[in-house]
């Protein structure tokens, strides 16, 4: 019965199409974004930090334009979790989304392994995220950057009043800005899947620090979901992402309303 729930079509798209879209979108994110990191080494810095940041933001925007109508274009386990926590996404679809996002990221890094020069891959650890900062600093920065990103995502993806062209542009710009500001310090991952794929192939420090790059984004997306649900001015204009969950109260608001404050 559980399998039937996971494959039954909830609306216009079959669920397997949503899952496959998440695989494709996350694959593109890692292949293009981390590919830009590898290309920067191969060209001896011609791409530049700014170019890498733009590559990540541009591929996110392009994939949202392309696949947003299919899967809501999460491409990020932390984003999926934040939507579910806010009551904007069905919990039974969370793990399948995580699996497809992780597979997409891993497949992208495997493509880099097969297609790109080994020396450049090895020099930048397949575009993996790692940092010389301590664990607390890494988690703190990743939490803050992901909170800012998720606030933008919640605002433009779950408000019916937002124009259809706005989400891709706003989210792409948010990714670019975070990458510009945080790239030199932590890589500004904000995405456990984006960190997972390259870390599996590079090993070493990126793999050892992977848990930090999982914890920070999940904390950030949770905080952002909580904050935006409190700030939401019109519940009637809210929508789920994708629209497969209707009439279910937000976990966050349910807890908040039952809490007695002094």
C-alpha cells in the first residue's frame, strides 16, 4: 500500500515524473556548478569565483524555469524538508525526493570522473565543499546562508500572488549572492546533495566534513520555514509546492499555536 501511495498520480503529473525531474535538476546543478569549479582550475582561474557563483545561480534558475512545473524544483534535501515542515509538501514524498536528489548529485560527480581531466578533478576535490574554519563556524555560516535562501524560496514558491517568472530569477539570484559571499569560506553549499556527490568521489576532508554540510542547511531551512510561516500575511493565498498537499495544517504553526508563552 505504501508503494501505491508513492506512485499514485497526485495531480497533473505522475509522481515518478516528479522524482525523475528532481534527479535531472540536481544532476544539472552539480554538473554545471561543480563543473565550473573544475573548469576554473583547468583554465588557471579564467572562470573566477564570480563566474562560479553565477554558474550556480544560473543553473538553478534555468532548472526552475524548466522543471518547476513538474516537481516544484527543490533539487535540495534541505528545501524539501523545509517545505514539509511548513506543511507545504507531503511527508510521504520526502524520502523519495531525497533519494533522487542524492542520486542526481552522485551521477553528476561520476560524469565529472569519466569526462573531465583527472588532475583538475583531484585538485579541487571534484568541486566538493570543505573549509579550514572550525565546525561551529561552518555550521553557523551554512545555517545563515541556507536560512536566507529558504526565506526567498518560501516567499516566491508558496505565495499564489507571485508571478510565474519570479521564482526562478529570485532563487537564482539568492544562490548567486550566497555563493559570492560564502564561497571563499565554506563553499556556500546550502544543499546536502550538492556536497554529497563530490565528497563521495573526493574523499578526505570533504567527506569528513560532510555531516556539517548536512546539518547546517537543515537547520537553516527549518528556521526559514518557521519564520516565513509566522510572517505570512494571508493564508488564503498560500499554496503547497508542489500542489499535492491540501488542507493540512503546518507542523510549525500547530506547534506554535499550542505553545503557551509567559
